[in-house]
């Protein structure tokens, strides 16, 4: 069985999925950050397909960069510049190439959390 990576974004301040957030996945190695995939959340706050599919799935260190600033502005939750949260990086490791990794983002204008989901 080959692994894959998924995510979703929930707006905990409004109690709904966060639509339209751009997400960039990078692989991290000794030479730095290397973007390998881009996606955007749909009306359910999820991406339409896994961010990292089985054919490209490998163990290692990764980063999901959530571009939340535009969403927070458009939803009317923030008006003052600069934003407290504009881009949220989440770095994590994949050590099982056969597993499903789900890395969600729970978002509000002034805080966030994540966890390894299922």
C-alpha cells in the first residue's frame, strides 16, 4: 500500500470550512525548501485531491505553507495591517511511506492549531 498526504482548513472563529486558501507543499532537505505541489481549499475546506499522491510519496521532512491572509481579509475577520497571521508554515516528518498522513489546520485570526489526523 502506498501512502498519501491530505489536509483541510477549518475556520474555528466562524465555525465553518475555510474555502480558497492556497497551500504550498515543500520537501525540506539539507539544501533548503523545495516546493513540490500547490493546491487550494474547496468549499469543504479540503483540497480536491491528495496534496502528495502515492506516486510521489516518500519519507522525509515536509512543510505545508498555508496562505491564510487573503482568506482572513475577504471573510472580514481582520482589517488592520500587517496581519497577525498571514502565512502559516507547518513542518512535519513522514516516516512511513505506506501510511495516510492528514495534517489539518484549525484557524482563527489570532491563533491556529494542527494535529496528525486520520
